[in-house]
């Protein structure tokens, strides 16, 4: 269907479809419009299984509540049967359901003895109980305690958390879960087990048990915040986990969204057995576009277990590649929605500058300053790459390290301006020598006095909305302020510009006119091994074009000049002798050079099969110096004709670059092969 679509406009199109039983691939595709380069979001594919539908009962018999109807609505949208239970819980009644969802009860209305027995019988029959909330009734807590789950009463830390068992089925595809304040915590004993912790990784917030059926306890109102972080994905996974099929294998692919030609890209595929039966000879296939590049057979996959495979792929040309992991359906497997996982990888040579538009926070007035930064960089002839978090999610550290300077724009976003995952990534990037231009009027308001403000922004929050009429240069000698007038007014008064105070060797170069609060903080990382920072505590769109252009151009030029190059490379790997007999030692010589701009600590590791050679840690002097080490590997027990790989790793303490070299023993010949950047 063709139709016009204005800027910022969206349209929903509905079609009616009546399928028969089976699994279907449903794809929506919008052909790229003229001039469109980024096509990652031009299509979406879902797999629809037409089969048995889970029946989910939300228990409200005693006044239980989830404080929101969102979870019911969401489950209905997925096609599940959803009912509200308000009558007394009996064995006969619960036979109609596959999953019971029970919220918290502030009035602590007791359950009848027969109701408790009915719920325990329900679980014993192989069904699922999901308890949600920080204040469940004493009766529900009593049921949970019989499965090893106890509420502690200790207050856990609210907010996004990435501290969870990523291999558990309910966490497939989950990066962060969100728990609001207040939040209780849990204690587990057998048969219960830990699944997730709070935002500070100190207290358990999600625990499970599997005894006949499935028991799950979430110690906060996760369901009331269904669309925060990846809570929605988790709640979908919970149903899949609690209502397993007899046969169900699933593939999950993890790979980067972007790479450069010649990179060694790790394709990590996890195959899960989510079904009730053990499986054998499970076949995994990996495709790039329509070409199969690997075929792996998993001899045995027990129910509830997983298998992790890694394939190293090196794209040689620029382009967009469709990378697919596909696990063939096992005999009698009817649900194949999760047998295939596909990701698009864009391969291109990147410039020195990355702009990250942090446009996935909760609230904003006008948005980020992406357009303003793009306009200035384009006019000044700089090449750059744009990452929009609302489309691509959080950029990983290994991607940021491809760039000398990262411009991070939050504009006037708040309640998630630089979320916890991004904060940690930026702190690591800066420690690795990367340089950051940080911009946003509520970064300080959101982070206050945390590690991110101390280690990255190099300023602490002081006030929200300075009320200043403009800005005043306080250090006219610094390169960032070169060419700026002594004072200048706003073009648009920022809604809530943060007033901050420099800390941790941060330095004020511009302040808000008529106040004591800092507007622009700089940190010079030269000589520290870290990168440098320029932090605008206001949205750059508030400045007139002339001052805006001068300030941004100066900042970018200063940061590009300050960027530190880290580059340790292996020049050569030799083995002596090159032809060996069984039991003979092989001498491996590794020549390493520091081609960067800083003294590095590194570790050389040599692997032969499952045996590890000597690990040597030394200090490399500045560029052009070399160090040679002869780690030794004992090949005792290897049979003549055995094929094996030797891999040499170089790991920097600053975790910037890792260069991998492989020696393959094939018919008595050892050969050194140079590989690309791995990002590990």
C-alpha cells in the first residue's frame, strides 16, 4: 500500500488474516525512500504459531492488585486468554488455567486453608505461579516459602538493573530490567534459585523454583512499569517458560550492529532446550545473507540446558549483511517461532567522530541537539557517524572505541539522560583514551554526585534552571573558548539548564552570566592515559548560531588533538621446529611492538587445544620498541596428524585493542596467520 507520510507522522495499517494451525513467518517491509541509507528499521519479522493458547488467571480474590492493567492488556495483545479471578480458589477452578498471576495485598487478607492447598496442587500439576509486588499477603508469602523463596523486608535499590542470570529463559533478549521505588528483596534456599538482583547488585529481586511446575517471585511492581527497559520482553518470556512445549529448541544470536571491513566479528549463538524432552543431534546453521557459513551439530541438549557456539566472521567489503542463526526443528517440534534469530550488520569504514543521540530517556521538551551538531560538523567538513538510541539501543564499548571523539547529546531529555549502562560505557571509553563532548541540561540533575559525574563529566550538580540570561567566558586562553565574545545571550532560553561545579580536575571555562555556576567544564586527560572531556550543562540549541558554531568547532578540534592512540600489535609469530614428532616441544616466539602513544601493560597468552602455555606480563616501552618472548607448549599426547589451532592474544590493561593471530598445525606445518581487531 502506498501513502504519504509527513515528518514525525506514523500510521497503523490493519489486515485481517485467518490462518490454519501451523507456524508462519509474517514480515512487514517498507522499501527505502530516495536518499535513505539506514534501513535497519525498514522491516520487521515475527513468527506466529497457531496452536494451543495459554490461559492466564489474574488472582484478585482477596483484593490483590498489580496497580495497573497494563500486563493484562499486553498479554491479551499477544493472543493469550486472560481472565480475572475474583472467586474463592479451588482445585476445580484452577484446572482452567495454565498460569496464575498474584499481585500484592496491602490489607493482608488471609487465604483459606483449602485455597492454599489448591494453589500448591496447581503448581504440582505442572502449572506456573507468578507473584509480583513488594507487599504480598502473608498467605502468599507462606506459599512461596515452601518453595524456598522468602521476603526479607530489606529495601533494595530501584532503577534499571543488568545484574541477572542472562542464561535463564525469562531473560532471553533482555538487556535491562526496571524496578520502581519502593522495592523489597528476597532470600532463596533450595529448591529456589537466584535470577536477578537490584540496581546496585546487592539484593535479590527475582527468584524462581521448579518443582513439578514453575514458581516465580518478583519483589516489586515490575508489571506496573511494563514498558520500562526490557520488562515487556521479560514478561513475554515468563509465559513461554511457564508453559513449555514437549519439544522446543531456540536460537539466540548476539553480534555487533556495525563493523569495519577486515574486522573479526564474533557471532555468538546460544541454543536453548526450552521443551520438556531431552534432544539429540540438534543442528545449528549460520547464514550470512543467503550463504551458509557454518553447520554445527550438538550431540545432546538436555531439557533446560543450553549450548554456546562462537563463529569468527571477517567481512571484507562494505555493505549491509543479514546474519542468521537457525536451529533446525527437532522431531515433533510444533512451535518454531524461536528457532531463528536474525540481525543486520552494517559494514563500513568509520570516521573519527561519532554522534550519539541519547533520545530514549523518559521525558523531553524539544529533544536532543543532534540536528545542531550535524549542521555544524557538515559545514566544517567533518565526517561523522550517527547512533540514535531510540532506534539502535545502547552503543557498546567495542563500538565506541572505533572513534577518537564521541559527541553525546541529551539536549533537554531527563529521567534517563545517560542511563546506567551508557554511564558505565562512557566511563570505560574515557579510561581507554577516548574523548567525549557531553551535552545536556539535565545530565547533572539525573546523576547528581555519582561516579559518572565525578569520573566523566568532572562536575557535580548544583542547581536546576540557573535563570541566567546567557553565558560568560571565564578562561579566554583555553582553545575551547577561542574566538568567543566575553559574554553572549541565549537565542532560546534553555528550559532547565543545570548549574554545576567542577570536580576531579575539571576546569571551568564558561559560566552562566551573573551567577557562580559553571556552564562549560573541560578536563584535560593528557599525561593521565585517559581521554579528555568537554561538558556543556545546557542544550547547545539554546545558543545563537555564531557562538554555537564556534564553541562546537573549538571543542571538537581540541578533543581530536587530545585523542590518545592505543595500538599494540604482534609483528611476527614463529614456531621452531616446524615439523615435529609426538611428544616433542615446540618453541613459539612472539614479537610485539607498541605502535601507539602510551606505555602499555599487556599479557601474551598462547593456547594449543585445551592446554595453555606460559603467560608473561611485561611493560612495553613507548613506540617502536619491541619485546620477544618464547612461551613453550608441551604437545605430549598429541597424535601424529592431529589438527589443532594455536591462538595468541594480546590484552591491554586499558582494554582498547586486541589483536588475534592463529597458527594452524596441518600435516606437520605451523603457519602464522594475521587476523583483525576483535574488540575483546
